[in-house]
């Protein structure tokens, strides 16, 4: 029997709360259930389930942790969340499939059909949650415990919850993603967290996280367009291909959620597809796929396949590192390892695959970046704007030495510029320097024609438009917009704390993504901006223009910069060295004939004394 453990985190919508003066987001922080699934596939024999770390509070006297270990024999298999929140999911089969329930019991075998299929919720009950306030994530248990003890002594209900896992391939530990979350309380509702959000807003960047205490239940009906085949099953079902040539088309998949390219489209996927009840009692779809097949769907979705091969190879290594570094540390409540959205990495299945991007994956098979024995969290963004950012500025997590912001250039003369200084920053925006993502400066404008509109950009709103946006995004009526006070900038000039000034109230916002969301109909391209204001005769703002640099958070590799470096003749190793200083390129698995079939994936539990 083959078993796989998926440890995941559930991402929900951002919600800004004025009374708390804090930005809260609903992320889940632990995993609830373990499901053992028996399946048989020619090249993808595997099963999947979600495991749960037992959240222990050392402050309450627990003597140890229950440690989760993911162990792979052969090539890692991933469970990717493709969609959720659907009342029905329509699909087409390309090839012969077995329909099975979540326990592996066949419903239909060897079924081939040209008809459109539909699955829909027959009945369901959503999951139940406990809510907590996440103050900070630490790399050290002792550091987290010291703060928790201090808060407990001061009368706050603090505890430390461990997330992450150790990952083994063929018996060798390839990564340890364990980290420690400092949290407050066990609340039945999100609203009960409000007092602590307000109390700790200035010292931390607190947010609400939720943890499943009772899993969702439900029953799903499925049938073809002519009702030749139909069935009904508890919790979910699996579509298992009989060969590697099979694929499934999911119809009306939502893509680009929250961004200006938001849309729906049909997507084709290899491997196993699992349709099941999600946390809210609707439907989700999960793709079970070998890691390199997954990467063939990520690389061209995250970087244009027209980019130079060496840039695509750098992208493949970064994406592979991202996946393996975050196993067990994201989507903690979900029965999948990572999602197919920007939140994890964009995965488009077979849609954008090309021979060039496939080659980039194959020629870097098994390669990841490592630093101090751990696989790097090798994040990346489209256009850094000329200077990358420190990891801790963007996310409330420990800093990493290989993710320190720097100029996207080999010109040491730029080092005298301090982008935290407002005068320096405005000059930087208005007089673009010669950096790698300034494609015009390197004569590759025709090959990367679309990049310049993200290198430097402007976005303009009337005062009334911006007031409506702020109210819609934050729930706060600030009255008449007067301006924005820049409180904290990172190394790249990206804002991570601002105060919006209004006639009725002022509103503080922390976190670069929250800032981008709160000041735009969709998202500002980055938080690396300053504003100019045109006033009327009464000195009241009439028009506000954002003058910005870059697209994305700016941490790690700049994708356009990587393409330019490749155009200049450097290889993918040199590109990675430029963006992830001090990281080492290592191979953690290889593909052989023996490594594909009969893979075994197990979850092991043991108690570790701290």
C-alpha cells in the first residue's frame, strides 16, 4: 500500500479592520486528518492524504512534539489544489479512467467517454474552526518559547505551534521546513480576536489564522451528459488514468483571482484528478502529479517560454526549490500540498507546455538551491524594479541570508543610493538607472517588449475613486482623502507600513501586499511607489497618481532581470548566484527507470524531545 502525506495551509480573503488598525487574513495553521488511499496507476501509483501536526504549547507543560516526516521512495509526488468553492465541477476525459472513491474502491473501471461530465454537491456541511492571532513565525523554538513565556507571564494566552516537516527521499533527509508560530488564544469566532489584533498591532503585524477542529462532510453526485453513467459518493472521488497519455479537461477554471487578468478558462491536466468536498462545503479539485511533470506546468506559466533557455532553467530550479522547501508549511488545513495560484506557484497543467520549457525542467532534474543544509525558499517576482527586497519586509517570517535585497546590477556605483530615503527614492523612480530589468538599457527591448511597462509605471485615480476603493477594500470610511504618510520602506523602497490620512479617520496598513490591494481596484503592481496629488482651489485633493517601480514583491529572483542576464551570455548557475547569494546548487533526486513505478510515500510520527 502506498501512502502520501500532504500538509497544507488554507488561504482566505484579506480583510482589513479599521477598529483594530490591523490587517487580518484568514490563513489556517494546522492539518486535521490523515486519509489512506489505495490506488493503482501504471506510472503514477500513489495515494494521498492530509496529515495534522498536533499543536502543542510548551508553556502549558507538554513534554515534546509529534514530528511529521514525509518520506518518498523515488520521485516526489505532489498534490496540487486546482480549484475550490465550486458547487459543480464539469470535466472531459481524454483516455480510459477508473473512477474510485477516496478509499480506493472502484466505481467504474476502464471507462472511456467523449461526453461532458458533471459533479455537484448533493449535500454538505462545512468544517468547523478554532481561531487564533498569529503574532510572528520564528526559526528557533527557544526564541519563540521565550516570547510566549513572557507574554503568558503578562496575562496573555500565548502558545507556540510548530509547522513544517522533515522530508526524506530514499532515506536521505533533503529538507527540514520546521518553524514555530507564536499565537494567542483559542477563539470560536474571528471577531473575538479583535482585542489582541489591536493590542499588538504596533509591535507585530498580527493576523488571524484558523485551524480545523471538525472536517467537512458531504456527498457528491456525478454523471455524464446522457446519464449513461452516474453515481453518488461520500466526501469525494478519484479519476485514475490507465496510461501516461491520458488527461482530463476541467471546465471554467478560475484564473488570476484578484488581479486584472482574472478570468475563467478550460484547463487540461495529466495524472490523477480528485474531486472532493472542500472546507466550506463546496467542491475542490486536486491534481496528483510527479514533481517534474508539475514543474513542466509551472515554468511556462510563471515565465514566458520565449525567454532564453538559461533563464528558464533558473526558473525551474527556483520553482523546484520553492515546492520542496514549503512542503508541510503551507495550506495546513487542506488535503493538498500547494495550490495552483500565485499564492504558491501558478500551475497551468498542460496548457502552456513547450519543448523549450520542458527542456529546462529535464536538464535541471532534481536540482535545488540549498543554504545551511535546508532547501531555499527560492521566491521570485516578475520585475524587481532595479532592486530586490529583504524577505522579512514582505512576509512576517524569519529573515534569510540568501534573500537580502540588492541592486539588480553589477554596477557597484549604485551602492551609494539609499532607497529608504525619500529623496533618493523619488530620484530612483524618476531617473531609471541601468539595471538588468531595465531592458531598454541592454538593447533587448524587442525580445522583452512587455517588460518596460512594469519596470516603471503610473496609476491615476480621482479622489472620489480612491476613497471608494479604500472603503471597499478595507471596510473603512476615511471621509475625504488627504494623503498617504510613508512610515516604513524596505531596502528596495517598497512600502510595508503606511498611514492613509482622512477627514473622518486615519488608517494604518501593514504588509506590502495589503498596501497594494487597499489602494487599487485590483492590485498596485508593487508597493515601491510615491504619490503626487493635484488639488482644487480649496487645497482638497482632486487627483492622485502613483509613480512606481516593478511588478511583484521583489524578493529573490527578478524574472526579467534573469532573462537579460541570460541574453548577456551567463548560464543558469550564474543567474541563481546573482539572486540567491550564498546558496548552493544541489541534486536531491534523479530519474531512472526504477524510480518511476511502485513509488512508496509514507508519513511517520515520532515524539521529539525539545
